[in-house]
């Protein structure tokens, strides 16, 4: 029975990978939140 589940998992895994290249909802949920570009370092700017 476990061999049947392993084969089923492998078939479904490779079928999903070959189906489309863009990410799915599940993969997007695992990514960290995008806060945009990092803030500029205010110490590097000199006021003359």
C-alpha cells in the first residue's frame, strides 16, 4: 500500500511540475512578504 502511495505521489508531483511554469497559490503562500525595496540609508546622505 505504501508503494502505491509513493508512486501516486511521484506521478502527481511530476504532472504538476510539467503542467505550468508559474507559481501556484501554495508556493506563493510560503514566500516571505515582499516589503518593496529596502529603505535608503539616511546616514550616507550628507547635508552640506
